[in-house]
C-alpha cells in the first residue's frame, strides 16, 4: 500500500532513515523559494502518484511499469515535454522506435551482464514507496525502493527519491538514486552507452526529424550532434511544444561519481546522463568504464531536471547548476 505522509511524521523518523543511508542528501531550501503548493493523489488501482499544482499538471510517478518512470512531465504552461509512445498512443510526428524509451527513467544496459536498458527478461520491482509534503505543501517528496530483478535474481537494490517544486515559470524535479548490491556479492556496472539517467523528448524538441524544431546545447558551448558522448555539467534542449517555447535542462551534481558525466544525448530526442560509457564515447578499450560495487558499498547519484517556460540562456542554466551543486 502507498502512503501519503505529512511533514511531522517525516521529521519524527528522519529523512536519512527513510532513505536507508545516513549519508543521503539533506532537504534544502537554498534554491529559490517554491511559489505554488503541490497536490498529490495516489491511484491505488494503477499504482500511480499524480502530481499537480493549482495551475495544472506536473507529472505522474508510474510504479506499475516494468521500469517505473515519470510520465507525463509538463511545463508550467502545460506543454507535455516527453514523447507519448510507448506509454500512450504516439502523438503527431512521433516515431514509434525504441519502445524501451518510456518517460523519464533510470536503467542501464549491463548490470552484472544483465540488460536493464532494453528491459528484456529484467524488471524493477517497487516496494515501500511513500510520499509526503513539506514547507506548507510547496515541496513534494516521493521515495521508495526498487529491486532490479533478472529472472528471480535481485541483482541491484535502488533507493530512489523524487523532489518536486514549482517556481515562477519553472518546474524543478530533483532525482536521488542510491545503488547497492542486491546480494552478498559485488556487482559490476558495465561499460556501455546504453544508459542511464534518461528521458525521451517530444518530437518538436528533437534536433532532427520530420517535425524537429529543437536546439541542443551543453555547459561547454557545444551544440546539436556535438553534445553526444561529451562530458558536461549539464545539457539542455529548447524549442516549441504546442505553440509554447520550452527549455528542458538536465544537471549532473558535482559530487556524482565521475562528474562531469558523459551524455548519451541523441539528436532524435534521447536525453541521458551516463557515467559508464567510455568505450563508446571516447573509443577507449572495452570495459574501461566498468565500475564495481562491493558488498557493503553503494553508489549515490543526484540529478536535477528543470522544465522552463520560454527560451533560457546557457548563463541561466549555469547559475542553476552552481546553486544545485553548492548544496
């Protein structure tokens, strides 16, 4: 059963206990203050958490899928920034390719040799998820565990938390993900471009394609197809959606393993931070990007997804990254 919690209960148990790691992130109010209260509603039948503000929808957390994800994700003006296929019927101009590109998700193509990216014979099973409101309803946190299963073997255990906030012409979603071995043995995260912290954009935000009208750029000043496989503090796509200009930026925290991360950011709208793909991205020997998580060890990642109304400059996104990485 999913639970909606309020701040007093959260404070009584301590956020570190909820995450399961004393070294987890602190809840911060250092970023600009949220301007709108958030509303949430669990759909117990479908195992989904619907998230909205008084001004309109924000997103839905879908725990009913083989790989839980956020879908849809809306801009403050109400534009849907993700591709609809394969979760819904394809929208105008959408290519029905890569059915594993669903919403905004976390997966990887080689976890102890198992392919969680394409999702064949693997799944992520949710348990112990809860949601709660802080700061008079201006911060929504949703948190729980995901067992990464290959058949009946738990290969990896993830603790994931989403932090939602609504600001002036901006939806801010922070994503925390802690990985640890699913059993008593070490787990190898394999070197492959197929990963890892990802979303698939709506077709008008694409850089190429039948209805593409987007522009991609990163913290290094690289644009278009040049951003693929490059290390950067952040990557952003900007363009029209339903007649409204939108900018979607994805930020890599400076404390993340191997920061600045490499970006599996394609001109057709795949948008992913991948710290494990050196072989493909830099033509290094196979396995150069492998990373081993030993018993009792973990990996912790922190990213921020920003959905702006309007075009946003690289300077503005850089300031957001500085604020994000300073806490």
